[in-house]
């Protein structure tokens, strides 16, 4: 019988297997794909933003769901521990803008290779192409006082395989990018033992918009803009605000600030709530300064039509939308544009707004929000409070964070805790 079996060879599962083996246990790692860490290969656009090098408080603030639950496992294995482990395994790292940490090689595969090297050194047994179908807790007997788990699997050829294990760590991931293997199996295993599942919803996901003029700007990327999200019923209230980059697409908007914003509204969108996206196109300029800037541009184009006088102020694809929304006649000569009209132009520039109608689906979601409720999980050990010897780690749990390397660290820290305490 195995002492510890880890189900799922993603970030959380590899780390759980490593820390369990480091604690002296014999470990079996079961993965249904033909290789480990399939999702890691596509992280950070193939470069893998493996963690974020910010301090502990900043890290906690970047967790969107259940940051208090994460306190203990992050303290036990934080970004510096992870970075040291990966570098010692032969993969040098570098820190970029926003404390984002990447392999120096810019190759996500080097992160997986480093983790595989450690697994090999620690002699973790790995079963690839093996899908866990059922997880059964057997009743205690004379020879097995605490009861063990029967793990029923199916090999690539459909051949059934059964493993027995004292402890099981479930690291099967969420529901996003299913082709990488995360198909929600862990939710089923947990539910069978009475765990509550918070409804999984796509997060860090592009947003769909109502207005058609958004589609006209498809392909337009905006830098150094500020966004603010408010509920449609109270446009003054702010649910989320951020500064950075975004992108218009054929369905709505995407890009870093939009993905991060999505995590704060995805649940409510599901419940039918609507939100407003406010874009400040010139956050560095107060309305007064912006007016001065507009007047300067107008004075340089004194005999031109309005539509031909604002190309310095806005990207080309934005101009028709700005003109339409400002209500200023595009053929009007700039020297006859009134102060009132300029005020409308300033208002549109500082608050170009769109109605958010929903999110794209799991196929485009960086992570899954929701999952196994943490109220029944011990935050120090990751053990189920309902079933002894059963542990959960990674995205399968109801934990998630903003973009920037935080989500992988959540998977690594919870995986490390589960491996460290399983079998104690
Ligand atoms: C496109 C994209 C880019 C991303 N970029 C970043 C980034 O740069 N930085 C960052 O921090 N986060 C990023 N993330 C998020 C991050 O990748 C995940 O949060 C993290 O990988 C979750 O790790 P996990 O081990 O919990 O789950 P997963 O990585 O999903 O691993 C689960 C594993 O379990 C296996 N499995 C599932 N069911 C079974 C079963 N029944 N039997 C056997 N095996 C099973 C799966 O095949 C899979 O290998 C990105 C995500 C995506 C989709």
C-alpha cells in the first residue's frame, strides 16, 4: 500500500508530491495526461509567470477569494522558498515589472523540467496516462485501523487499475482550459464525501459588452489607461479600479486590467447583475489640463474639421467612437467648437463607458473561481475536516487571486502544505 498518493500532476500536485517525499514518505503521483504540468506550458504566454516577488502583505491583498484561509500555507512556503527551490533545481529566475517572476530562459517548460528533476531525485513514482475514476474510503479493519483509500483508475487503453493508499491528496485543478486536463473531477470526489462546492465560474476572463461601437474598435490596444467598474444601478460606486493595459475584441474587452477586474464581478454577472466599465483614456490629465491640451491641438489645426484635428489625442480606431459619443459634428471647423462641446469631449475622454453583460466561458478563463469550500478544509494542513487522510490543494479549492504569478503560488503553497502534513 502507498503511504501518500497525489491525484493530478499540475503545479499543486507536483509540489505536493515533492514535499511529501521530502518528509520521508513513499509517494505515487497519478496524472491522466501523457505528461506532467500540461497547463504550466501555456502559463504566462508560454513564459510562465511562476510567482510574484512582492512582500507578504501585498501578496495577501492580491488574493481575491479566501485570503485568510491562505495565510498559513503561504507563511509555510512563500515566493522566496519556491524561487530558491526552482533555482536550486537548475532553472534561474528573473523578476520583471510588477514583481512578476519568470524563468530567465522565458520558457515555461523549464519550470516543469526543474520540478520533474526534483521528483526524480526524490524517487516519486509517477503514473502518466492514468485517470482516476473513483476514490473510495475503505472502512477501518483489524489490519488497517484508520481505513485507507481505494483509487480506481483507467489506463490509456481503458485497462482498469487499482491503487491502495493511506492518504490521498487531490490536486485535479478547476474547469478552465479543459484540454490541459482540468475537467473538475476533484469536485466530484469531494462532493461524494459531503464537501460543499461553491459554484465554479470563469475568472480572469474577458468581458462581453453591450454597445456595438465597442466591436468597431476590435484589435485596438490601449496603454496607460485607468478603468473603474461600477454597478449599473449606482454608477458612482466603485467595485474595482486599476491602471494599465486593455484590448478591444470582437465580443468586448480583454487584456490585463480587464482580466483582473473580471474576478470581482464574475459571480454577480452570473446572477444577472449588470455593470458599467468606465475608461479614463487620459488618467494623467485633470479635466482642466485636458482642456488646455485640446485647445492646443485645436490651435494647431485651426482651419481643419473636428474629425481631422484629434489624431494626436486618440488612436485612429477610437476617433469615430469619440466623435459619435461627444455629439460634435465631425465636419465642424475646430475654431467654432464651443466650450460646452469641449466639455462633452473631455467627459467622454475621462469616462468612456460601456455596459458589461457577461464573461467569456471557461475555455478563455485563466482560472476558475469557486470550487471546494474551504470551510471544511484545515488551512494549515489542507486536510478535509470530514474525511481523515483526504487532502486537497490548488485550484480545485475555492481560492483565487489576481494575475501576476499569484495563482501558481497559491497552488504551490497549498500543495506544499498538503504534502508536508499528509501522513503525519
Ligand atoms: C492560459 C493560462 C495562463 C496562465 N498563466 C499563469 C501565470 O503566468 N501565472 C500564474 O500564477 N498562473 C497562471 N495561470 C493559472 C495557473 O496555471 C493555475 O492556477 C494553476 O496551474 C493551477 O494548478 P493546479 O495544479 O491546481 O491545477 P492544474 O494545473 O489544472 O492541474 C491539474 C492536473 O490534474 C490532472 N487531473 C485532473 N483530473 C484528473 C484525474 N481524474 N486523474 C488524474 N489526473 C487528473 C490534470 O490533467 C492536470 O494535469 C494560467 C492559466 C491559464 C489557463
